[in-house]
C-alpha cells in the first residue's frame, strides 16, 4: 500500500486502539485533516459498495481513480454498507481485501478513507470494522461509530445512524444485529445527539457537513428515515448544517430543502443499484435522481462548495454549487 502524502492525516495505531476500547464514549473523537496549500479540499463519496467487485463495483472504483486523480482528492468518504451482505465475520475475513484493498487500487485512492457503518455492517462483527487491526492491514482504513474530522474550512460530523431505526430492533426478520456498544439504546442515542448538538454549536468552521448511512430525505426504495427526521434533522437545522450526505438508497440523488439551507445528497450507488425504484418526485425539492451505479465528488473553498455526480463511464450526471461571503460565518 502506498504511503500517505505528508499533507494527509496520520492516525496512529494507539489512537485507534483507544477509540475501539471505548465504544460508547461520551465525547465525539476529533481528527485533523490538512487542506491543500491554497486552503481548498476535494474528496469523493461512495456508499453501499462492498461486493467483491461485482455489480459494477470495480467499474465504479476505476472511474473513482480517474476522477480522483483529476481533482487531486485529499480523501474518500464511505457512507456505509461497506461489506455485503452481512458485514465482516472478523478481522481475518477475506472480504476486507476482496471488497476494499484489492478493488480501490488506483494511485489517487491511496488516501485516507473515512467510513461509517451501515445496517448491513451491523449484521456482522461490528467490532472487526472498528478494529485497529484493519488499519494495520490497510492504512487507509478509518471506521468509527461517530466522529469529527476538522479540515480547517469545513468540519465533518460522522453519525452512526443504524441504531436510530426502530425496525432493526423490533422487526429484525432473519437477521442478527451486533449491538455490542449500543445498549442500552436509549442512552446511547441520547448521548450521541447531545454530543453532536454541542459539537455543531461550538463549530466555527465555514462549512458544516454531516455524514450518515441512512437517508433523511429520499425518493428511493427506503424513502425518508422517520426516526432521523424527528430526532436528527432538527439538530442539523438549528445548527446551520450545509450538507447531509448519506447512502442506504442505492442511487445518486440531490434533494433541496424548502425550509432550510440543508442539501440532502445520496451517494449509495457504489455497486448494486435499484433500477426504476423511485417512490416520489417533488420538483420543488428534487434536483437530481439517478438509479444506476456511480459516485460523487465535492470541492470546497472558503467561499464555495461544488458537487458532481458521475456514472460508471465517468460521465458527469449532475452538478450543483453554492457560495458564501468570505466574512460571513453562517
């Protein structure tokens, strides 16, 4: 594995080990991510990908490598469901290499990967994905339940969304979920929401971006996640969050909010997509929807954010951007 550039975040084995030993910590762990020399950042977002290269995962990875090189990306964000169908069986599961290390091989993708857990990841050994052993196997890998990345002009707030969904607890069907570190659930969620709210309030970053696996707003197969609409969305709205980035629905999607500044961006098309599976289309909110495979790029400066969605051929499907005054800390 290629060594990280000096400008990238270095996460020590000891740091990650201490995080994994404290699974339900009372404060969100914070990491630093250096920006480019001009203060800008660029990164890719992919979700719902881990299928050993199948369902066009390898094609998506190939185009990510090309776009990543063109944009000189600083890191990659994964929106969860990192390993199908049932997460990892342990730290020695060959799926880690077969779905991650051996797939995302392009030089431009040898950067830090910030990963959140999805519901499929909770069906396996969750502690394996959180383990520093995986980071020792592939130094790009950083996966925690919830954490903050401070990238100077922008702060990223990664949120563990799976425990919010009631159905995984009340209607698990034939699935077995690994809730170690989550129970008692009510206390876990209460602590997480309080910590997130406080961190957002204290943030002085020009841009605030929240990342989770589950949708808040979506026209895809899963639709809105009611528990997040009730519990998480008000916190994002109250703290002037700019973007909420998620996976879960296997599509690419951009929804604007008529009652807040938040843009809802779905990038869950890293492998298997759901053709024609769309529930509603409100032209006042829906800016873009694509039911094939692909990924997203984000470029950020102090005054502007630009996003783009790509398909497996590298074609740009949708672009959007917004600006802020340099002196305004909105």
